[in-house]
């Protein structure tokens, strides 16, 4: 008795056991009936037991077939799971990671962040896109981006937020401007006409 069973035979057995009919099982499997019947016969010979009682009404499971059925289901489920895990691993090893950055600063200001991603995921393609912070938050929420570097004034709207760098902000004023003598300025001290675009985006 051989124990070298083809995975197709298990799928064929499952189809016949569920359809209770060789013709319907063959249609479901996109086969003609004779090859299906031959494979089931071969499976029975390999196992040394009869799996079905054939009749004009269809195919009924024998006690051996009924005992075999739940184990076949478990085996096929495990095979499908193994295939899914392998494919997911392949995608993870050669995927794409999309990072957005706020255009308020130049992309060259964040090379260490991108270099770290490339070292950690050498097989991934790191795609980089520059936008305003509000658009970046929306894209991350919609799954268009995986992560984004935004200005901290922006409401993350439920996203996980982590500070990775703090940069001082400088106000450029004419030397003779009254505020130029002050060492520190608040946004509310700047003329409204000049600070409308000063927020970090």
C-alpha cells in the first residue's frame, strides 16, 4: 500500500463527499467524470479502504470515508494556510513602503529616517511623496501612504504620532523693525499680514 497521495486526490475526495455525486463533483472541479473516478479509485487503492458506495443515486461515504473526511478538511485548510503565509512573506520581503513628508521642509532634512528604513527593509522599494501635512494625514488614514512626516501642529485625527525631530523656528525681519530687538517672538506678536503663511504645514 502506497502512502504517496497527491494533494489533488484529497481535493477530489472532498468535492465528491460534499456533492454526493461524481458528475456534480466533476463539474465543480472542471473535469470530466472518468478522470475523477480514476483518481478516487487510485486513492482508495493507496489507502487500502473503500471511501464511497457508488449507486445510481450518487455516492455515499463508507464508514472509512466518513472518518477520513474531517482529517482531509483539516489537511487542506493547513495547506491553504501554508500557501497564504508563504505568499504574505514574499510580499513582505519585496514590497513597497510609501512615506510622505511635509513640504514645509526640504526632503534632504530627513535622510537619516529614510536611510534607516532602507537598511531595515533592503528588499523594499521606499517611495517618497511631498505634500502638505493635512493631505498626508488623509492619505495615511486612507491607506495611500504607510507613514508620514508632518508638522506637529497638524491634528493627527486618531493616528499614532511620534516626535522624531524638533527644529527651531526663526522669524526674518528687517534690521530696523521694532520686533528685531526682541530675542524671542510669539506668533501673536507677528503682524497678521506677514504671518498668514507661517504655520508649519
